[in-house]
C-alpha cells in the first residue's frame, strides 16, 4: 500500500459488511433477474456515499 490508499485487491471485509453485500446481491437478483459481482455493488455504494458526503460538505459551506 502506498500512503493511505488501499491495495488493489487485498481488503478484509467484516462479517456484518459481507452479510449486507450478500443481501444487496440477493435483492439485485430478485429485482433485476441477474447477479452482479461484489466489486460493482461496492463501487455503486461508495459512489452514493461519496455523493452524500460532498452534498453534506456543500451544505455546511452555504
């Protein structure tokens, strides 16, 4: 790892987080009829989280 960035493929996931990922994957299968890999689910979730953080920061500056 360089600096504070995560390694490209080594990441420990706690059981509670893995349970949530599995739940999200099951919902995607039920609602969309196909499975998505965990990388996509994590990227989308982090993207929404980053958007929320940016919005919150913007609201504090206003």
